[in-house]
C-alpha cells in the first residue's frame, strides 16, 4: 500500500511540473472572421443607451410636513377635506356641480392612496322610509361609480344608505331639504 501511495504522489508531481512548464500563448486581438460570400450578413443590434441611476429612480412625494396625515380619523371627518355631493329632488343623477365636487374629492383620494371611505346616501324628509332608503343607495352608488371612472379603486369605497334618518339640516324648508339630499363622505381608514 505504501508503494501505491508513493507512485501516485510521483505521478501527481510530474503532472503538476509538466503543466507549469508549458508556455502560454499570448492572445491578443483576433482579426475578424472572413465572411463567406454565400453566408448571410450578421446583424449587430445597437445596445441600449446607458441610463443614469438618478433618472430612473422614482421620486417620492414629501408628505412628512402634511398636517392631514397627523390627524386622527375623528379630526379628519370633523374638518374633512372631502366635501358632500348634493342631488336634485328625487334624483340620483350627478349634475355638473356634483361632478365637480366629486372630481375634487377624487384628487384628494389620489393624494392619500391608503384612505378608505364610505359614501353615505341621504335624502330629505319627504317620501316613505323605503323609498328614501332605495334613493339614498342609488345616490351613494352613483358617486362611487363616478369616482371609479376617475381612477379611484372601488375596493377603497363602501356605500351605505341612511335615507332620511340623519338629516344635515333639521329645517322643513326647501333650502334645508336641498342640504339633506347628498352623498356624504366619511374617511373610514388611513
């Protein structure tokens, strides 16, 4: 066994010495291959231009100084940046004024992308409870649909109808009733 170990060691030594003694062939620039007349021409694609890292990094908006982010949900809803959308008598159609208010609210919701909201559908005191609940639901859904068309994810928006149960104005005049026919926005999560 000693004899086999010595023979293997000798073979390894000779092989290592022989490999170290070989001359290395210098490899410099090689001439381009000579194209054959019957071969198709090679197409070399243009590499994409290098881009600076600063140009591709997304710009994060500064929101540290934003006083709205520091408010609680109660404070946000007490002095809400989201305004109610008002409706005509017996209507769930958004008029030009309603679309303008909803568009302004969509801009706020695009700025605060983590907010979840509930749109409450409200009616004036006229009409039956059943009729007003159904009308309030159609109003809330109309506002949600319009916000969705402006790019606000429907997953962020819940709807509920209160009918005539929670009037904004307790009066019994046309002006009071007009203030009660609304889609009211409540911020439910930040």
